[in-house]
C-alpha cells in the first residue's frame, strides 16, 4: 500500500505553531453538534469530511480534525480560529478516509449483507475482539449461523448460533482462534449464504487491540469512537470489521 503522504512545515501564527500541508489532505471533522467550522466546502457543523484539512478554521464551539495514520495510530487535533494545532502527523491515505465516510453516510439498500462483501479466492482477514465478534448489528429476519472449523482439509461443525429478527448476530468470545480459517453458513428463511474468513494472527490482534484502545482514549463520544474505528479498519484493509462498526454508528443515529 502506498499511502497518500503530506509533510508538516512549522509556521507560527498568532502564538500557535500550525500545520502547513504540502498538498490538500482529507480528514474527518468531529466535535460539538453546535460547533461551526469554516472549510473549503463552506461553513459546516460536525461531523463531516473535508478534502483540505489545512483550510479548517474554527468559527465557534469546539471541534477536532481526525485521521488514522499510515502506522494505524489515531491523530486528533484541535481546530482553532487560526487552523489546526501542530503535531507531527504520521501520514494518512486519502482513499481510506473517503471510503469509510461513504460507508458511514450511504443510505442505499444493500442487495446482500455488508459483512459478506469482498469474498475472493484468498480468504479475507477478520479481527476477533476479546469480547466476541459482531457480524450484524440488527438482523432483518430470524437467522441460523453455522461455523465450520478445519481439522486438516476437512471442515467440521464448530458452533451453531441462532438469532431472532431485530437481534444482533454475534459470535461469542472463545469460539474463534487466531490465525485459523473458518467457513460460515448463514441460513435465513429466504436464502442460505456461505463465506470463508481467516482470523488475524495473535500478534496482529494484539496490535489492533492497542490501536483501538488508543482511539477510544482519544475521543469520549461513543459515536465518534465508532467513526474512528471505521477509519482504522478501512486503513488496515480489514473491511469485514469496518462494516459492523458502520452499522453500529447508524444504529445510534436512528435511536
């Protein structure tokens, strides 16, 4: 992956050391709902994505510019009347911000569940949190999920999970092990779907847990935490985890 980089150049404005960008860079703006921020797209309220983070200026309220660095670490910078407070950035990939934002804001109906997308000949990766894996935040129909593990080349039924319409489809902790391949078979009244995932290695899972903890420590609003998590998983190219996080954001917005 070749990240979309920008380089910081320190300049002093009104007593603040500010960021200057070699090129326009996308970032997500979060903050108080009543805040107003001037951007290249016009004066707006959080939450939104700008194509030029360097143009942000605070009109009133409190807001922050956020992105996930190429190293997977979150950056949350205060926006002031003079711009974005200085901090050495670790780089951001513009496409990741835009893809995650498109998923967060789309209202289109999906032809199939988001967590079944991007299935290729090589099993896509998935991160399994210590507290278990959410597959669907809110089911549209009664469902039965069968998980098959492998002993050698032969799949064997590992678990069977039932969930009713309106409930969360959830794989309990301890069901899936690190660095293993699993088949999933989802049976509903109208269809049966099958896909294969490989869980990330234990070392990568540990690194992801640390990064997610840093994200949750950087912002206190749960909805903003989920948004940054969505950016993180898109940046890491683990979209099987991004889609359920997006669902959680949308579930909060409809309450």
